[in-house]
């Protein structure tokens, strides 16, 4: 055979290199489809959330697992918090509004960590300003504590010199449950409505 | 014969090289553009226990602290205090400005709230163009029974709010009162604050004395 062996080797090496490049491109495409890149933090695998019944701002009993088929955004706060909680409520409401006709597939939920001062009626009037479909949850302190613990949410009453009386320190992140009612993503405080809307779109697509 | 075969082979090798080069280029370009980082933040994700069957997952990682949005940098270069920090679009810009001596106070706004809510907060940017530091001691507002200065601090993802005695305004510096940081808190609203309303707020500074400003009420 007259073929020069180095030429053959070169051809083989090039074919191998092409195969590798194709494999890498394919893998990265597959990865990007399998795991959407979020502004928040994706939990993989998603986590189960206990079905703890609380009282809704509509006066009806609710658990967070009631909303399967929808993507649910949950955060913990209290209505005497005029700074971070309104900010979060506003961000979530704006993000939901940005989803257009997909907005119906997103449920916003605010869980009070101050049930003593947050009866359902107060939650209702507080949340309606942001989005009329916003659901507040309040009720038995022990159940709220159990639910917060399941989310890894810390909260504690803090005595203060403020005319507000006590304040409540609490975790400021929001949580996204997927359409199966499982905890799928954590959104840190400070994301813009656009960033949250983009995450919700990604989670609705799954 | 031989030369023809060699030539064919030469073209084959050349074309393979071109294909390989273009693939590499496209791979690099394609990979750098969409950046499909599969798991966003690596550290807290590691803390998530993969056994999701257990319904008592106590330690969901609270995402690592935000870049604590407290006082703005003390450099007078911040002409438009509302830039960046990831909260830009949720932060209204009402475009008002009040000046007294060396203090320039701008973008004064309050969050809409009903009297039943009882609470609201006022935010603004205070710039000190002078050589002397000043201090915001307290504030007064006719729409609220009590007005306090508060600061929200993020510690490991936990929001802690506390009253503060005063807010220092450094010489040649700018302090930003904004959600998630310093704010003037209105407690015991005497009326509804509707979007578009203007409320009078009197700021009391250590050196500049009483400075009346008007806050524009913004949709929450």
C-alpha cells in the first residue's frame, strides 16, 4: 500500500477530534435543556413539602399542596414589616403580571410568621394591593413553625424600642414549588421582577 | 496514478481540517454565549440532601447573603443613586429634588399603604456636598403618628430590622435610603397613602436643622 502512515494517522486523529467536539456540543445542549439556568437556585431533585393546613386570607383552609398544576411562589413575612416584605410582594406580583396569559398558572402565597398580629382579614387587605389573587396563610403558631422549618426558614420575635412593639426577623428568600407541588427553586431576596419572571417561565416550561 | 490519489487524499485532509476548525470555533462561540451553567450556585446546592423522600428536610439552604444593600458608597461619584444593585426596576424614580445648604435630597418616595395597614416607609437619596459631616437625627410626618429611622440588615439571608438613633451623612458623601436598607418608617398612619399622593416629611439634621421635603407615594 502506497499510503503514507502519518497521513492515515492524521486522518484518524482528526476524525476522533471531530467526534469529541460533536459529543461536547451535544452534551452541553442536552444539559441546557435538562436544567434551565435560573437566577435563583434550582433544587435537584425537588423536595417534598409537608401538607400543613393553615387558614387563608380568604377565610378558607389551605395547604401548599393545593395548587398542583400551578407553579407556586411562597415566601414568609409579616404585615408589620414595611420594608423587605412589601418589596418581595411587589417583586412577585410584578413578575406574575409579566407572564401574560401564563399568569393564571402561577399562585403567589405569603405565609405570616406573625399570626398574632396577622389575622386573615389583615392579610387580605395587605396583599390585595399587590395582586388580587395573592393568598395569605396564617393560623396556628405551631403549624406555621412546622411549615417554616420544612422550608429551612428561620424566624424569631425580636423585642425593640420601636413603637411597633416587637419585630420579627425572618429569612427573606422566596420558594418556588413546581407543578407537582414540590420545592423546586429558591429565589434570594433582591432579584428583579424580570429575573423572577424568567425563572417562573423556565419552571412552567418543565 | 499516485499523484492523483495523493492529491485526493490531500484535499480530504484539508477539508477535514476545515471542518474540525469550524466545529471548534462554533463550539467555543456557542458555549460562551448562552452559558448553560447547570447548577447556579455551587455551594448551597451541596447542602441539599438528595434524599427527598423524607418529609422532614430541616436544612434547606438559605441562599448566601445578598450584597447587603445598606448605605451607598460614600463617594460623590454616584450621581444617580438608583443604579444597579439588582433592584433597579423595582425602585421607583420620582425625580424630585430638595436642596438646603450643602445637602441635596432627591428621589423622595413613600410606599402606598392604607390606614388599616398602619405602616409605610419613606426612601430617598441624601447627598452631602459640604466639607462637614451631618447626621439625620429624626423625622416627622403629618400622615403618621410616629416616625422612626430603621435599618434592615441581611445576615445570612435573614432579614433583621432595627431602629437606629441616627443616620450619618459623611462629608462629600451620599447615603441612600432604600428597600432592604435604611428607611424612614411611618407608624400609625392617620390616612390612606394612595399612589400619586404627596406627603410632607420634615427631616431633622444635626447641622442642617429642619429640612421639609415632599415624598411622592408610589404603588407598592
